[in-house]
């Protein structure tokens, strides 16, 4: 107990949301959970890392792209149970929206990703190999549009020194 599987506590994570011209940037996951499924790039927030920093690092590691993180577009409390109804995975995921006009680099898979693709949002919602969490995000965006809580290091990423 205490690792990523069967954790002692929820694990803080980020997703990198990059949408441009009706297309969303997705990666095919190479490792559990959801191995072989398409999802937004993302992963665990490292100790000492800010939300925007973590999302940018994950975006760059998994897709080779860089962009300006704007803010939190969605929060998901993702809990996965095993057959015995024990918590196998528990991630609190902060999906961070990126500014599509600031994208730099050439898409290439890396880190936990085995493939990267710009996918039409409508097509992503129809596919069986796109994660439920990604579809939940896309349904929310379709329903209410894109709005986000801005990342502001002076307000939201407090760092104190002892």
C-alpha cells in the first residue's frame, strides 16, 4: 500500500488540455491505468512543482510540444475499484488548459505515451478507445464551453521556506 496502485491517499495529478481548430491533442497510454487508451497527456504532480509547471512538463515529456498554460479547466476525482471493491487507483486530476496560439515543437510520443495525435473532438467522443475521463472533459466543454480558473503563481502556488 502507498504506491500508485492501492494508494494510502489520493494522488494529485494534472492533465494537459490542448484544443485547436476543433481538434484535441491526445496520447495513447503505454502504462496502467488505461494502457492502450487515448487520453490527454498528464501525470503526477512532483513534490515542489506548481500546477502549471507540472502540466507543462507532462505536455512536453509525452508529446514533445510546449505551450503556455492558462488555467484549470476541469477537476476530476478519479477513483478506480478492483473486483473486491478496494481502491486500486485514486487520482485527483486538475486539467490545465493551454493556449493553442503558443504551441511550439513537433509532436512525438515520449514518457508514458506510445503515440500522439490531434484528434477531432467529435470523433474522440465516438471512439471506444478514448478514456472515460477524457470523454467526460469533452462533454463538459461541449455543454458549457471553455472556461478556466487562471493560474496565478502569486495567488495559487504558495511556497514557504522554513
